[in-house]
C-alpha cells in the first residue's frame, strides 16, 4: 500500500519557515495573509488492507514522523 503523510505545524505554533515564505511572497507582490510550511512523506507500507496500512502509518507518525505536541498530520492511503 502507498501512503502519503502531510505534516503541518498546529495552529498557534510558531512557524519561522512559513513566516519567511509569507514575507517573501509579499515582497514579490503576492497578497498572502498567512503561510504555513510543512512536509510531505511518501511511504510504501506492507499491510493486509487500507485500514491496517493507516493504523501502521499513524503509529509511525506518533513515534517518529510528526511531533504530536506541535504538529498535526493527515494520512492518505492508496492501493
């Protein structure tokens, strides 16, 4: 199973990279109120089915891929 994890800073958490991107876009003439920078992680997971794959990837997120105190994550599973 293929999995994509989107990891983002939680609302209210300082995001210096997002601030830099927002500022740079403003200087280039783009009207941006807020920018948040995260990461995308693509995985191939050995799993019996989509539910098993999602459970495994969520466990990976909680233990390594995301810091649950300051980041949120979304998991998308594809066959």
